[in-house]
């Protein structure tokens, strides 16, 4: 095989390998940020949770209006914590990325201080890479529990 054919072969190979590794890298970065979200929530750090959102980010909770901006997002999560929802567990199922935008699909479980499930369901998070770090642009979730099925929050 001539040198020019070898160079073409390796260039073509890199076209397939680099995008796959970039996707894997994005997925691992999103997984780390999702874990950071849950760790901050479980520590009762509503300000830390809100810090993961873009300045004009939005959460789209079920059965209420959208909540926009870090200050309001912090206020919302602080209220959820104060209502007795003490832990959040996230199970990341998929990450789809294109450049500086990524979408995360997963499942969640929320529990009270006694360890009872108060909510569980599915979510989608839209991430945007800003200044080398992934921030949440939009966050929407839907409960899989029927109304009244959740244990009351303490």
C-alpha cells in the first residue's frame, strides 16, 4: 500500500472514530453533570442545583407554569425540599448530542426523609455547552404515578 493510500485510509478511519469518541465524551460529561445535580439536590443545596442551569434556563414542572431564571429555579427547588422531598435518584437512559447542544432522557425517583417514594417518572433535559461546561437550558419531567398515589411529603 502506497504512502498516499495509507494516509487516505487513516484519514477515513479518523472520520469514523473521532465522532464516536466525541459522542462518548459528551455522554460521560452529561452523566457527570446529572450526577452533580442529584448530589447537590440530595445535600439540600438548592443554590447548587440552580447553578447548573443557564442564567435564563427554564424548568417545566408538571401541573404548573414554567419557572424561568436561576433565582426562581432555586426558589422552586428549595420549596420542593422544604415540602419534604429529600432525595432524588436519576437514571440516565439516553444522550443525543450535536455540537454544543445535547439532550438527556432519563427516569427519576424522589423520596421523603423516611425513604418512601413520593414521585417517580421520566424527564428530558436540554443541555448547552457554554465556556467549556454543560449547563441546563430546559428541564421537563412527567410523573408516572397517578394523582394521589404518591406518599405525602413530610
